[in-house]
C-alpha cells in the first residue's frame, strides 16, 4: 500500500514560508495526480487527534480494476480521436507499449478508409453510440480485424474525453466463421451427392420399373377378350395412372439432378426450369439472359441454379404473384442472377432469407454457398410490390477480360 503524509504548517520567516508553501503545492499536485491515476491506495493525514488513514475504495478504483481485466480493449478519446486512456489489452492488440499508445491519435492504427468511417461517427451528434468494423495495424505489420463500439460521453467539456471506446479482437471470430463456412460447404456437397444418388435410384429403378409395368398392362389389354369392355376400361385407367406416376417420378429425378445443367449449361437449365414452373403453377415466368463469356465452373452454375429454384419455390408458396422475371447477366467481373416477382412482398422487416419453405435448402443456406465461392446473395422486399432475389458470383480469374491496348 502506498501512503502519502501531509505535514502541518510551521512558523518560519516569510521567504522560508513561501518556499514551504511552494513545496507543499507541488506535493499536493503530485498527490492529486497519483489519486487520479490510481497510484495511491490510501492517505495519511495529520490531525489534532493524531494521524488518520483514509483508504481510497471508491467506484473509480473498482471500474479501473474491471477495465484492466477486460478481454477487450478500452479507450477514452478526445473529440479529435486523441487517446487519453487505454488499457493494457488494447496495447497488446497492436503490439505497442502502453506509454507509446497514450497521447497518440487512434487514427494512427487505422487505414485511410477506416479513418474516414471513424471520423463520421465522431462527428455524428444524433447517435450516442455506434459500432463499426475496422482493421488495426499492429507494430509488427500484422493486421487485426476488430469491432469498435463508440459511446459519446455526456457532459464533457471541449478539452476532456468526449468518447469511450470498446475494441473487440475479431480474429478468432473470423477463424470460426471460416471453419463453419468450410463445414457448411462440406454439408452442401454431401447433400448434392445424396441428391445425385437418389436421382439415379429413381431413374434406374422406379422409373424403369413403372415403364415395364406400363408395357405389361398394354400387353394385358391386348390379350383380353373383345367382350370384356369393363375390364379393358379398368386396365386403361390403371395404365394412365402408372404413366402419370412415372412422369412425376421422372420430374423429381430431374429436379434432384438437373442433367440439362450438366450437359447443356446454365442458360438452357434456367430456361427449362422457368418453362416448367409456368406450366405447373400458371404464373408467367420470363427469362432474360445476356451473353456469358464462358461456361462457369460447375459449382458456380449449380449454386445459381439452386438460387433460381428456391426463389421460384418461394414465389409459388408465398408471393401470390402473377409474374416473375429472371435476369442473368454479366456485371463487371461477376455473373448476376436476379429473380423478381410482383407479389405481396414481406409484411415485416425480418430477414427475407429466413422465410420458411416446406422444401429446398432455403435462401439462408444458399447465401452461405454463394459466400464460399466469394459471392453474395441479397434479398430486397418491396412491400406490396414483390421481392427480388439477387445472387452475384465472381468469374474465374482472367475469364472474359479484354486485353489491354498497347
């Protein structure tokens, strides 16, 4: 425990009194600085009844202990983003001694883009609290992804700290997201493998078995006596039912593994899917395709096909639409697929990708598949005017780029 004693006044000459008062003033100022910085735990003050000990166990000391034990960085900034206080966790994030951090501008550890984003937050007076994602530049040259929460302090003067800040290291979060994305990708690959296996089973066994049964029924109808009219009608009805069932099984097999996509490519597959959707539902489905530079990798084509499939499924189940328009086009170094309907849109502001469907992967799963390929999937709702689903997948490096002029 650190202690500081305050001495009583003596009765010296004027010059010595001035000297002593100056010394006492300097000592008092040093004591106050030590109290503010937490360097003093107790004071020993001389009184008439003898020395008294005053311990400092106020809320400020408890908060300081709490802040220093945080797993996040904690800072106090001036209105100009000057660091007035920082805990050791933040200095550890950027690999600099604490004495090199205090008094430094927080902008020093940010890129130019992140500096502008922080400046906009510090100048925003309407919002007392904001959160942004930044990348901190450490002393060793490494980059630390971080989430910064900025809180405006009330009742501060122009020369004192105007903002408190909590900095959370997002490195582990990013690693976890990448691991989960890889696991998600493996799961989807497994699902596609199961779909392909099931499609083969349906085609090779169920469809062929039903076709063989249909042939036997036709042969049976030919062997029936001419006067067995009712029996002939019954065989004809059974044959019709078997034929319809074979058609349904074939459609299921085709949807599980779109052979048109594998053989002819994305555009013919989307055209066939749109035509089939219009025939089944009575909803007008229009396809507008721009010229693609090359065939995309199989996985990219499969993701876009599944997005189209899931979007049409949502239109059929939820949209109450009369028209749906699909557009496939190149946009810069990416291929963009958008599906827009003229239905009722969403009644709430919840995430449209979480809208439940009875079948399919769901748009939220397809968003992860697009992200694994470096793409995006966005859903925009126009209340009372439908929904637009847009998937953007980057082209392979070097594909479709025009040569530079010499």
